C-alpha cells in the first residue's frame, strides 16, 4: 500500500506555498513509506503523481471565507468537490477539482483521496507564509500523520 | 424604438487568465465587440529594469506557466544580439529541441483539454473523458512527451531553469537523450491519431482574409529564428520590428493592442506559421495536413485545432531529427560578455510570434525592456473575427451565441496573463 502526499501551490506567492511548506516539514521530519511531491502549477501533473498510489493526500491553499489558517479536511474518494470549493482558481487552465474528476473518470484516482485546504490570507508575490498559515502547519502535519497512520521516528 | 440585445460572458472558461467579452447588438446589427482584458497589469517590463542581462530568461519565464520557453528564447536571442554573440551548432539545435517540447505541451493541452470539448458539445475535458476516455488518455500521453523534453532540457517541466544567455547550464547525457528519443518515437502514432481525430470535427463555415505574420527561415519551419514576413509582402529583420508595428492602449483592456502601422490588425499563431511556411513542415506533418484535407493556406480560425495537431506532428518529428543527429556541444554555453547596446529578437511561441526588445548599459544592466506577446498582437483580430462571425448568427438564443463566441475566442488559444500586461462575455442587444 503506498501513499503519496502532494503539496500544491507556488512558493513564491506567499500563502499559496502552504502545501509545499507542509511537504517540506514532512520531508525534514521523515516519513517512511510515503512519497512526497510538490505540484507548483500544472494540475494535470498531479494525475501522474497519483498513479499506483492506494492513498493520496493533497494539500492546497484555499479562499473559502474562513479565518486565515483554518484547515478543512475533505474526503473526495467517492464524491466530487462541492461546487463552491471547486471554483476555478488556477492560472493553468485545469483546476484541482477538474484534475481530481478527470483522474476519477479515467480510473486513475487512488481508492482513498483526502484533500486538505488551508485558508490563506495573502497571495501576493514573495516567499514566506503569513503568521496564521505558518501556525496552522503543526496541527495539519499531525492530522496528516494520523491519516497515514504514521508517527514521527523516535 | 431601438431593439438592443446584450450578451455578456463574464468570465470566459478554458482560456488562460482573466478577461471578458462584451457584444452590443443594436437593431439586429453588431454595433460593438470588445474583448476586455482585466487581468491586472504585471509590470514585468518595469521590474526588468536594473536587473542583469543574464537574469532576463529566468525572470521572463515567469510571465507564463504554459509558454515559459518562448519567453526564455526571445530573451536570450535579444541579449545575445545586444552583446554581439551568435549561438550556433549543437547549442542552437538543442534550443530548437526545447522549443519542440513546449509546442507539444501547449498545443496538446489546448487541443484536448480546452478546444475539443467545444466541438463535441462538452463543457469540459471531464465530460469529454466520461464519453471518450481513450481519447483523453491519448492526449495526456502526448502531452507527457512534450513534458519529457522540457523537463530534461529545461531542468523541470514548469518554468525551466536550465536556459542561460549563451546556451544552457547543463547538457543532458547521451544516455538521457537516447531515453528521450525512445519516448518520443512512442508518441508519434498518438500525434498522427490526433490529426485524424480533429479533422473530423464539424467546423463553422467561416473564413477571414487575414494578414498572416510569422517568422520565416529559408530551411526550417520557424521556432527561434527568421525574418518577420507577412502574407501581404512584409519582409523585415526582427530588429526593425518597431518601424512597422505599433502598440496602442485601448480603454477596455489592460493589454496593449498591436497593429501593423501600414495596414492595421494582423494574425499571428499556428494558421499564420502554417500558411507562410507550409513547404518546410516535416514530410510526415505535411502528409498529415494533406490527409486532413487542409490546403496550403487555412483561413478558417476554427480549423486552427487541426493546424495545431499538424504542428504537434511536426514538433515531434523535428525533435527526433535533432536527437538523431545530436552532437554534444563542447561546452554547455558560449561566453557572452556584456556591452552597452540594444537587442531585439522574435521567436515563435505556440500561440504566435513573441517579440522582445532590451537596452543594456555597459555593465549589462537592463535599462529598457519591451515585450510584445502573441495575444496582444491577435486581440484586434479576435474582435474583427467576432464582429463578422456574430452577424449571421444573431437569430441564435443568447446562451448558444455565447458558447459560439467563446469558442471563436478559444480559436486563438489566448494567453491573457501573458498579454496583460483575460475572459467574461457580455452581449448587449438593443
């Protein structure tokens, strides 16, 4: 059984880098038996990352009108993203929602797919997460480790 | 009483960037068409000023996630021109190879994911995949072939980092090239099948008498190099671009419209390249065009999907030709020493000619930059297409008219982020 964790976003657009930053944390702390990847732009590339995995965890920044740093966990294994969460927000033509549904239609979606959305405050140019998004990462990491049934190495 | 009808497309789907289309119909006649681009200005030209000439390919690559190679190539050629250096031989061939990768990625994305759903009455590629999964799988495989080229030679698939003024930072190994060639050979049938698929679509009966503009090279279908020529006799060096073309601001767009000073709007992109360079297509691509029933010139913008498919075959053939003959350059780059000067260059981005102008001081710092992307060159022509296209279709209900207008805009594969320096459709009937 293999798990892939994909951090989606552009590190050079402030909080859009939340997904990649989370992947960095997991890589630094070590996480055995899990493939870590970053998808900075082309959502079609996410399809290739899902191939052969039994579980995928996708982490992306979102704008859902919540408080900055708020985290939402969505199980999209058997049902598509709800309309309002699937608003077109990609400059690369195929949004994440479409990429997930394309994978599902083509039989390339792993049996279990969890999507974490982190409410962003700031999408301006430049590196670095806003305080609330940075502060949300430890708890997000804990939840993802729980999903993977993984623990930090002793 | 004046009868007015307004059709609005507030955000156009399946185009790159943010824009809108406003159409005003008054007394059963098209009164006004405005392609409004409201993607915020991005100020790339301003923040290039003061940066080193070596930084231009990496900065301009960030203008677009779909055609970064085009930006890099126009930038390096302009810089080398300013510094009096000509990059030739194997390095030049590898630049063409990288460009082939971008054309394949970009054309296949547009054909399968963005444009084909229009012709098949689908709202998205997800709907298309539900009915024709094997076709969409083929598209994804083919796009991946392009990704492989860009990833190998560009260092990564998006925003490549391996291009430098004078050449590359690293040249892949012969083994890596051999593996790439095998993957591209496997993609050939998919490319030919794509032409056979799209040629069968139903195309609106619509032709325009365009002035086509593209690069033209004596022996090559153009990517990096050539004179700027048109179907009405223009034939100039890329350095003389500003003598013949002018950018103008229009109130409804954050993108500048570009016009030929002598004759007004013109068309760049696949149809232009194809019409002006037909004889230089790879034999297999030319045969595919003939089999698809395309003549030497195609004036129906809706058939641009077929021409893109033909160009995809060409790009694969050209990539394989380069790989078969690949000589490894002695050094990954030619040393380029800065000097004060002006550099101008044009290359063929997937959606059309892309012109860069730079001025450098003696340390090689950029003191002036001007970037003219294909979409801003095509914007006035898109509006002209729509004016003529809509007139005989005014009897259509708004939602159908809206769909067909969006499709007419998508013929251009517009890249609004690039040109903003995009789309929502509003049709007003009075």
